[in-house]
C-alpha cells in the first residue's frame, strides 16, 4: 500500500492545482513586511501557541529581536511542534529555507536570514508556481488581487448585516448610491455583483458562522423593510447604531436570500463558512452546515460551497452534498486542522457522494510559503484514502488517479467556472 500511496503522490505532483481558498496579500504587500522566523509560525500556529500559554505580543512584535523571540518561543514550540498546524510550517521552512526543525537560537537566526533574503520579487512565483504548480488560487480579498496567481472571491456579509446610516453611507463608493429604501438597496447590490462579475469575480462569501447560526429563515419584504426603515428613522446625531444584533436578524435573513438568488442569476458561487471557526470564544453550534438546508433546497440555480465541509460535522455536510446537486464540500483548511479527520472524512465521502462534489485543497493562509506545506499534507491525505480504496478493490488505480485530479483540479474548475482562467 505504501507503494500505491507514493505513486499517487508522484502523480499529484504532476498536476496543475486549483487552490480553492486563500487570504494572501499580493506579493508587493508581502515584500513590505518585516519578516523573521516568527513569520512562519503566525496565523494558525499562533492559536496553538496561545493555547499552550505563550505571550503572543512579544513573539510577533517587530520591535523584539530574534534572540528574545526565541526565548519566548522555544518552550512553547516544543509543545506545538508535533501538531498539524506546525507541521505545515515546518514543511514550508524545510522546502524554502533548508531546515525542518528549530533546535537552537542559531537555527532561528539562520531561518530569519534566509526568509529575509528570499523576501524579494519572484517569491510568489517560486512558491505558488514552481513548488505548488497552482494554476490559480481563489483568493478571498478584494478585486485587486494579482490575477497572475489569484481569482477573486469577495465577502458580502457586511452588506447583509447593516445597523446604521453610517454603514449604508459608507457603501456609496461601491454601490454608486446611498440606498434610501430596501428595494433601492437590493437593486444596487445586484448591479454591483453584475459589475464585479464582469471584472472577474467568481464567488461571494458569508462568514456568519462567527456571529450567528446558519438558519436563514424566509422573511417577507414587508418585515425586512420595517427593520431597514428603522435605520434611517432612528439614526441621529451621535447615535450611530440603532439595531441590536438579534433585532437585525430578519434583515440579515432577507438580504442573504437576495444575494443567493442574485448569485444564481449571475452564475456566481456562494461560499458559506461552515464548521470550526478560527480564533477564540466561538460558539461551535453556530457553524453547523445542516442549517443551510432551506437555502440550498430553494435556490437550486445557485451553487453552494460548504467551506471546511462543516468540520467536525463532516457527515452532516455530506448529507447536503448527497441530497442536492448544487452543494459541494470544500476541504480548505481541513488538512492542517487534522489530517486524521480529513482522511476519515474523505474516505467516508468517497462512499457517500459523487466524484464531482468534493474540492480537495484550499490553503487558507496569509503567509505564502505555508501553502506549500499544506498542499504537501493534502496530497498525503488524499493518497492515503485513495490507496486504501484501491487496496479494498473499491476502485482501480486509474479511477484513483481520476479522483485525485477531480479533487485538486477538475472540480474546483467546474464549480468556479474557471475553464478560461
Ligand atoms: Zn478562510
């Protein structure tokens, strides 16, 4: 079986990859950052370092020198180094800067020197094209992402979660109008989506799982309008915010439905964060994917991506993908959260859902080098699952390769309509 695993990894290394999910700055912005060895242990490793009890401010401060950073980091690094977040960082460190581990302050100096040396034009090509063979990455930022590497997907949550006149006025730049009525607002959002689609937008994202549950009940226009009207009626002087979080829920529900409907009309993919939330103090129950049922059932012309496949509710997410032709499971972030859960989930999904329903890799990173570490782990996990299926005679070698290509390239190309990119 080890043999089949390696053969599948070798095969995946020949493929062009479509990365479904990144939060990367353009290279020009990255090159302005002051980098050192701590850069490689930011973002997700940061949560593990926090959970292990480390003082994050000193470690990530640009004012603190390498030796002091090392002293803060070393005992906590020992605690997190065998976790899967750290593994992606270490694989990237090894590939680009020559060391897989940090054993002394001297190693921290070596990595700092090498990452600073490499922080120059060509970095993104070296990582994303040469090492990762990415055809493109769906990058979840603005429209100004560098199209050589990225395809834009934009957040729309803030347009659906309004509670002040200031917020509506701040949208004037994007919408070309300060919306004074709900119908004017929905019309201007539709025009904005159309315009952005023309400029290359491929999807829209909602991150409500960080704020509330994902049950977006149907709301009548009249009920939504009553809430919307209060924003103008009650905003005055220094009283900016007029609606509490739960009070604006009907308006959120209504606007999410309108976006989902518009996305279907303009052929944009709708991405919902489901499953584990980044950071702290989250309410896990808010992230359950099954709550999206009424949306996916109603708007059958719209394609829905369940980001992170609802992890740990991976079976619940699979039920939606099994029942509905317009629902897809996206393994973005999963492989570094837990290779074990990823392998188990993918193995179950091969049983449960058709081959076109799973997107196999999204890095979900701010630090470009780590995309490589994550991709390496994704390929290992995918190879383990598919080799197991070959061994059980559930699929042939050739079918295993077809699955690998579907996960890493063909499915994301189809879901995001990237055929011309
Ligand atoms: Zn993300």
